[in-house]
C-alpha cells in the first residue's frame, strides 16, 4: 500500500485481522455486525502510521455513540490548552473560533467566555442535538473545503480552528487541510490534537487501533503534511489525555507567529525513538499483554470469581476482542454514557450497564478498559465499593490493584 500523506510505499506493523467498528455497540445480541480488516502500517519516508483499510465514514459515524465524558483530567486539559492559546497570542476577546468534530461541545463551552464567537461542526445529528441543548451553536456536517468556504462567506474567516481527536478519523487529510487553509484568517492558528503514534507504539496500546483511527499522527508526518499545504508548525506538546496525545499548533508559512523550539525538540525526540526495533517490538509486546490478561481472567473465572469491565470505550472494543474476552466470562461493562447502556460491545457481546449498577453488584474484579482514566475510575470504585474489588489495569503494564 502507499502512504496517504506522501505517497511512498508502506510496510505492515500490526495485523489484527477483521474487527467490527469499535463504536458500533449492538442493540441486541442477534444484530448482524460487519467486520473489516484492521491493519496498521508505517511509511519510512515521512514516518506516518496509518490504517491500511479505511471503512466508509457513513458506516462509522452515521449514528455515533461517543459522548465526551465529564472527567476531571479532561477539564484540567481544556484549561491548560486555553491558557496556552491565550498566552501565545493565538486567541483574544475578538476571536472567531471554529471547532470541527466538536462532539457535545465540552471544549467550546470552556473557550466561549475567552473569545468573541464560537461555532461547532460535527457529523452526528444525535451528538449535535446534545451540544445545542448545552448552548453550543453546532452545525451538523462533515468538515472539508466546501464547508469551510460556506462558513467563510457567511461568518468570515476563523482566527482559530480546532480539531481535537477527529483529524485522524478522516481518510484524506489533504482535503481536511485544504478546508483549514480555506477558512483560516491570514494570521489564524490551527490547533490539532490526536492520539500520538509514538505513545501508541511505546505504551503498547492495542486499544488505540480501531477503524476510526485512520492515522496515528507523528510530528514528522504532520510537519510534512502541513508543508505540502503551505503551512508551518508553530508548537508541539505531548499531553497525558487519551493515552498520550500530541497537540499541534500550525499557521500559514508566512504568519506572524514564530515557530517555537518545541517543534525541533519533539521532532528530534521522535526521530530517536521511532525506530525499526520499536515497530517490531509492538506486536510482540501486545502478545505478551494478551497472555497476561488472559491468564488473570482465566484464573479468576476458573475460581468462580466475578469480573466487570469498566469503560465501554472504543479502545475497549479492540482490547476485549484482541484478548478474546466474551460475555460468558465477563457479562457486564460499566459505563456512564446513557446511550451506551443496555447495548452490547461489538463481537464480545458484553452488556453495558450504568456505573451505579456495577457498584451495587460489587464484583470481585474490575478490569479497566477505559484505562486512560484509570486514576479517576479507581477512585470511584474505591469510594463506592471499598477495598474489596481487585482492579486490573492493562496499561502501561498489566497491574492488579488489591
Ligand atoms: O478519538 C476518539 C476518542 C478521543 O474518543 C474517538 N474516536 C472515540 C473516543 O474513544 P474512546 O471511546 O476510546 O474514548 P474514551 O474517552 O477513552 O472513552 C471512555 C469511556 O469510559 C466512555 O464511554 C465513558 C466511560 N467513562 C465512565 O464510564 N466513567 C469514563 C469515565 C472518565 C468515567 O468515570
């Protein structure tokens, strides 16, 4: 296959076979589910990591179930991002901000008091409706050159465009950046945040590999992508949310904003770390993690102990199906998202139940499948169930908290 950023040939890093789309929770056990190849590949030319096969966007996003959870770690992250945008002079009280992939508007809600105007863009009607109920003006559509042109002609150019955890969810990043350059004001800034490919590899995060993640962006690949569209990286930071995320700030090459030292620093750190041996080690270490989790579950179930999953995240879907967990051994998964409750995890058929029900059931074990929120979930379990349940956390290394 070829790299969808630079066109060079790619090599296979990980082949998970055919998997169902991660956010396609089933309404009933009988519901038919499609499966598609899940293969990660690497481009030596520009250091891009991508999925080989991209599922059609309509199949993935038509009725989307992911609602950004209320989480203290995300709140702290939003506050940090907004502080940084202001201190670097990327926003002020006169700014017009457009966020695409804005989901229920959690980030825009925090940003609103700091700027003049905000607009959310999201592709899922059910999600846009929640955002509007929360007072965030949101248009229901995909972002690309046409949408950008229309917003520019009706509302004017944007001083800041935000794409948090959605740019990698798009088969053609070139179209996306065309949209960005079409809408951005001359000195406007584009803020793009994604799961960081290097963190996915070096933390052995199999759960990050699902069909929505068509790219696992790296600094080198993104720098190349932006340069192809007359844009320049201004700043790069690595943040602890969503299992290790990378935040890029970029602008037109001729923008007044300076390129900060963080760009060269992270480019060099990445060059040193993203080696052929890391790529080869990735599938091997995943196998090791699979054996460890399988062993823990087999031992617990074999001795008559009960286990609940915690977090019906997209990451959970790949994780449970990779490890081969089923409802026969783990019948339930706790999750705070009302729209997920009563549904079943793809393929594994594990039923999603409200968190309070999990606390009431007080199982012997919780296996944390939303491990990126492990600290806050462990605190909730301890507050509601005391010290009795043991807690299995699969990342960064498999650990049992007792
Ligand atoms: O890129 C994407 C990321 C950012 O969000 C999307 N493609 C889809 C989604 O991925 P995810 O589903 O893996 O995201 P989360 O935020 O890791 O999902 C966490 C899940 O855990 C949610 O379903 C909510 C749930 N949760 C809970 O039940 N109690 C979360 C917390 C913090 C809790 O206390």
